[in-house]
């Protein structure tokens, strides 16, 4: 039987190898990850994450699972709004978790947040145990998107909310041309200079182009059992915020 393959950027790799390759990318860029996010987006990613939290509308006592949570910026935003909520940051990269934990400690955040190393396709979280599941710019890096969506539904309580913020498909032709030039000509160069890893940011650009467009991802969410699925384009579709519920 032929071995299963999947996309790693524009390359085809064995499915069993993708998680390791993704870990290598983020191990390399983790020390400068937050700085690169600001430089790459001109700070706009902060507005997109603020939109995510606005849509979530956190309430006191809620439990959030933030998958591919990296350095914890979404979790911190959630806790600032929820008050006495609990945020679980889950990421496959131990180096990203270490960066986030150190940053939280430096900021005086010693409670209300937990750090877990885990795979989005096999979450180390109990069934129906969280009120909200968020994943920001991480779903395109998983090997099996359908499996990750099924896991999201599994861990959500009935009435729980799923929100995915991800780079998406730009529809306006002129904006798409400008975005393509910036993505392929500027971002890898920026990665080489600032993060000292051009290949990592070349992969990130390619992974965006391989990710399902908005309507296709919405369909996959419905197939995973999420309901009341919708999406909202941000900045002309450079990013999109997908929403669903476990009802």
C-alpha cells in the first residue's frame, strides 16, 4: 500500500513526517516569533486577534483551550476579558510554550493559565471539558485538518464555541497581486534578516497558499459536526475568522 503524503508548503512529504518538520520550523523561529508577527503584518495581526476575542465575548469562569497557542497572546487577551477564566495554551512546540511561559511570568501572570505540549489532532484534553476552542494561524500547519476539527468538537462542551483565525484567500485582484508580491518577495527576506531563517518563512508563505479557501473550510467544519458555521473576511480576505458551535 502506498505511503500517505501531505503538503509541506509546496513540497509533498510523508504524512508521518509533517509534524516533525513543522516543529523544526517553529523551533527555529520561536525566539523572534512575536517580533516577526508584528513586522510581517505591520501590527495588523493584533487587530485580527482583537476581533477574535470580540467575537468570543469571554465571560467570567469560562475555560478556553487555545490550540497552537504559541506564546500565549490570545490566551492573555481572553483572560483580560474573562476576569477569572482559565486559559489552556496547547502547542506542539515545546520551544514556543517555553517562550510564552517565560513571557507570562515576566508580566506577572502566575495563575489562570496552563501550558500543555500537545498535538491538535490528538489533544490531551478530556471530552466536553472546555467552553471555547480557539486556534489562530495554526490550523494550516496540522497534518490532518479534518482530524483537528473533530478533536475541537470532542473537547467542547455542548454550547461551546469554536473560532479559527487563519490566513485565507484574497478575492480582489489588485490586492491579491500586491499580497502575492509581498508574500513571496518580501517575507522570506524579512525572515532571513530578522529570524535568520529564510526557509521557515518561505514555508509559511507556501502553507498559506495551500490552505483551504473560506467556503471549503466552512464545509469541513460542518462535516466535523460543528453547527451554525460562518466566516468573516478580514482585511480583504488576507485573513478570515471562522466560527462554529457544538450544540
